[in-house]
C-alpha cells in the first residue's frame, strides 16, 4: 500500500457540524460522562479534602503530610494494571465481561472504604483511618485502569475525542462534588456524614456499569500474547509444563511487550522522557498536600475555601485547559509543554505571596523569637522599650481577592499544563499497548510528587509556609530543564518513534 493510499485509509471522513455534534448523544459517549464522574469522585477524598478534615480535627501538619502517601496507590497502579487488563474475574467476569466486572468490583471497594472512613474517628484511631483510605485509593486506581481500557475499546478511534471530552467533564464535576460539595456539606453537618454521602454517590458509577455494554474487543481478547517474537520464544520453551508456559507467556505479553515496544522506539532518550514524565507534576502535587491546611490557617472559612478554590478554581482550570488546547493546535505540543512547566513552578510563588499578605505564623514566630533572643542578650533595656519586637503575632486573613488572584494564577497554569501533558503522554503511546503504557506514564507522573509531598507537613511545621511554597517552586526546575531536552529528542525523531496502529503494514 502506498503512503498516500495508507493516509487516505487512516483519515476519517469529514462530517458536517450536526453529525459531529450528534456523536455526544451516543450511549457509550454519554456513559463515559458518568464513568468519568465515578473516576474523579474518590481522588480528593483521600487527598486535599481528607487533609482539611484532619486539619480541623487538630491532626499535626506533619501527620497530614504523611497521609498524602495514601495517594501513591495511583502512582504504582502499573504493577497490577496488566492483571486488570487481561485477567477475567471468575464470577463477575462471566456476568458482565472483563472490563465492567473490574469496574464494579473496584466500586464495591470504594463504598466499603468510604463508609469505613466515615465510621472512624481520626482523634481516636488514626491508623485505621489510614488503612481505610488506602483501600479507597487502591480501589480508585483499579477503577481508573479498567475505565481507561473500556474507553479505548468501546468506540472507534474517530469517537475517542468525544469520549475524552465527556470523561474530563464528568471528572471535573466529580472534583467539584468531592471538593466544594464536601466542604459545603461538612460546614453544615459533620465530616463523617459527608463521607457517607460521598459513598452513596459511588452508586452513580455502579448504575452506569450495569447499563453500558461490554466492548467487543474485550470479549475477543486472548489471555495469551499474539506478538510473533513472544510466540517464537514460547515455542522454544516447549519443555516447560503447559500451565507454567501459559503463565510465562501471559507475563511476557502483558508486562514485557509494552516496555519493549517503548524502549525500542525511543532507545536511550526513553530514560530522559520517563524522567520528565515523573518530575513534571512534582511542584503542584507537593503544594496540593498543604493547600487546604494553609487556607484554614489563614482563617478562611470552609464556605470561602469551597467557593473560591473549588467552584471558582475549577472554572479557572477549565479555562486554562481550553487555552492549552488552543496553544497546542497553534504551536504543537512541545512549546506549550515547556511554557506549562515554567508556569507551574513560578505560580507557586503566588502562594508564598499570599502567605506574606497574612503573614506566615510559623515563620514570623521563628523570626520574632530570634530577634527577641538577640535583642535581649545585647541590651535588655532597649528590648523592653521596643514593644513591636515583644508583641505576639496574630495571623490575619488577607481577604478573598488575594485568595482569588492566587487561585487564578495556579489553576490557569494547572489547566494549561494538564492539556499539554495529556497530549504529550498520548503521543508517546503505541495504540497496540495503550492501556498498559498509559498506566505506566500516569503512574510515573505522580509517584515522585506523592513521595516528596509526604514531607510537606514537616517542612511547614519546621520552617513555615513561605519557605515551603518557595521550595515547591524550586522543585519544578528539573522538569523545566528536561522539557528543554525534549525539544532535541523529538526534533530528531524517526518514523519508528511514532505511534502505530499495528506493526503490520
């Protein structure tokens, strides 16, 4: 087949505007909206919303920071993604199919974990709360793997854009629900009641799983790999017992082949690419752990936090995402990606500015105590005549305008970074191994940030908010340097590096 005819074959037919819009009423596209909601709902409940609950219960910031390690479940989901991708559940698998069975099982785990969290008192049994949070995060990450696989297999490639759009819309609605919605409910009731409400909302995803159809590709999928080199290798292993040979072949096809493909296409530069993927979100994930405790320490109410950082913040994020999409169309992926890396780091300094507006209590206490000690030793009489040095510091509220400006800068840059980063990750995947390779990338992109973020509370407790936010900005410098390196790597790409529909012509 000639290159021109191949291009014609791979180019979808043009549609008029009405036909293009009608894609959004297809059952599976509509179903993706509710699956996106189910995917996004648990995330904040084990991250920033949980941080706010713990902060109000008087849990130390150091402990809150360590609690953020629960979110590392999202960062290591690649390890069990091949099982979700290829292994059918014994009973549910026969009733619902491979993808829907795993989604439903994960949602059952979500309900159990959230109800258990609601029934646990953080002041009495913090360890149990951590274990139940871990169950929620594990179930949520498992659900994400299954939903990604269902999304890829459920519709033709020409409709994947609409699937991604409805998924993002549902995910953002869920973030509003688990963020602003949870804050509003908690301000009028209690945090345990709030988590019971969130557990009930998992039912939205469960009903959707029962209504949508299992993809035909999932029903036809084989447990054994079909790659020629794997088949040849297994033939040379004919001396192994049949069950062991099948298990070995499954591991090769599910785990080894996606990695071999990626490194075969990029070679040594693949290491730089993976480093960039793992470091790009360090700056915003590290900041996010302490965001809600910071707002509370600045004397903002739960309603103010919900209105500005959640409702207004989500609107800014969506605006940034739209801007990122426009810039990608105009300039390609790499330039907006570099700009996003720079903005993501620099806008963290806006939080340092906000802390200075209300004056960072811990920093000012350390500063004042140092001045008082030096002044007392140098000249006690002069110290006693300088009441400003001896006056206890009282934290102040900088006002909603300062908060809105800070949130605007952070969320606009975050939305833009999200569009650029997702587009870049998608460009790296081979469509033969989309689910497993994307699970690898999405795991790597949060792992370092989650680990470093675990120490964020310790940094705040010992140094204060202004140094902490400055440190999170500096943490973005490695990603900026690596983004510059990507220009060189992708400028010298060969056709072998490109995403492929299949290895056959």
